[in-house]
C-alpha cells in the first residue's frame, strides 16, 4: 500500500532531508586516505543527533551503525569498522535520518584519488542515471518509466544493474511501497501521483550484475569482485513538478577531490 503524503508531511521530510544533506557534508570533510570507516560513522551519528534527528539505519532490523559504508566491490550495506580508506578506493556512503517522525534517505559514492578512469566513468554514469530516473519520476508516469530510464542508460556501457535491491517509498517508515527497481519496462508498474515520496537509488556494477550476500547477513558484494557504484536521492512528487528533497551539494562543496564532470 502506497502512503501519499500531505503538504505538511512533505515539509517534515524536507527538514529531515536537510539534516541528512548536512550530515553527508560533515562526512565529506573527513574522507581521505587513512580515515577509518567507523570514524565517518561516528561523525554522522553525532551530527544527526546534535541536529535533533535520529539515524534511520541504526538498529534497523539489527543494523549496527548509522551509515552503510561500502568500499570497492561492496555494493551496499557494508559495516563501518576498522578499515582505513586508501588511494584508489571508491566508497559509498548511505545515510538516513528520521526527524519529526519522517525518514529521508540518500547515498553518494566517492572516488579517492588514484581511481582508474574506467571506475570514474562508472561513478559519473551511475550519478547521471540517477538524474535520468528522477526526470521520469513525475505525476502521470509509471514507476517502470523510472526503472527503464536508469537501466537503458547504464546498460549501453555494459554495466550490470543489481536486481536484488531496489529503491522504495519513504515516509514514517524507511522502506515503504512502492518498490522502485533499477530495471524495468516503460509504462509498467504503479502510477506516479502527487504526494508520493520515494528513494531512487541505482546500484550499478562495472562487471556482472550478480551479487552475493556475505555471511554477516548484511554486506552485499559483486560476485566478480569488480567495483560497484551507488547514488540515491529521496524525491517528492507534486502535481506540476518533482522535488529532490535530499541534496549532494554539501558533499560536493566539502569534498576536496573535484572528480565530477572532469573533461574526458
Ligand atoms: Mg539509502
Ligand atoms: Mg534507500
């Protein structure tokens, strides 16, 4: 069942997403070689709580942290820990905030310096596919239009689209209906109407689409151990436009390596 949001609820979600964008920006300042991923998690939790929010992921079905931190071949749901980032890594930071009873959810994959060209291209194109999906997320379209836009864009480069994990409605619960797959057919799936709020989150692999769940019960990695990228926004559909509630602006302002839209 899809819960449509009132204007007041969307306002709460906007505020939630604002805290989330700033939390991401705080993490962005710390991303550099030698930082332990658990230090990123600690900063995110501290910032969210200081802002009056609650980290959505902490204790969600037993998840132990405020961030999902997924390095290189890890697709999503990696645990923060003792691992130290190093040059040549890519690292996906996925975070959620609950504020005034409403969640927001967004993710960004950073390259550290020294990431090879084909992996930078994977990141740029996964980023671009998120916006191709958002373009289709408008009242009157169907979820399949979003899915198709993402899939058709990235598959032209030979990338694998993860099937097992999908975008989702967001609201009082972190994961609500509808599911928003990153693959699908135009004109299929639930109709998109004003009041829907959902997360679009392409998870795109350099190699095979196949993934494996590690024995910790959470971590998802590519089965060929090639890198995987993940970008996510939470969007709200209005009659005449779709609003991106979350933001990557604080990230891109605060992260020292300006990797996007470089000349190729
Ligand atoms: Mg997320
Ligand atoms: Mg999500």
